[in-house]
C-alpha cells in the first residue's frame, strides 16, 4: 500500500513562473496555469524522489471516479506519472491534451 502525505502549499512554477496558490481541498502538486509539475515524490507527498526534473503534461485520461487525470513525462528521467486534475486547472490546456495523440 502506498503512503500518502498531504502537502498543500503554494509555490512558483518552474515552467511558467506564475505563483500557484494552495488548493485548499486536497494536495496541490502541479501548476494550474500551465499544468507542469516537478518530479519530487516517489509516493504522493513524500518528497523522496531525487530526480527533481520537470514533469511535462503529455496527455489526459478520463477516469470515472477521479475525472480528468493528467499524464506526465519527466523531462529529465523519462518516467511517466499521472495525477488527478484540480478544479481550478486551465481547462483549455486539459482539452488540448485530451485530443493530443495518446502516448501510452
């Protein structure tokens, strides 16, 4: 069973430079403006990953329980990660990703 450490903190996005506010209802782990994330966790919130590469959003899946799930590829190590979209995410980018060629 995976561990889950709830961390909801604001940060400055390393991709677009915008300030990302706390989510308030769950954990914020990606930029709601450009959807990029950072490869810092092995298990959600543990900050145990040493890679620290940027996670580029490359696609979106629809999940009946979670809604939109963003698919990421680490620009440094190539690992594929997934994360549930937040309510305040840039919906125009999510739509663009949903019609992008599925890489998986």
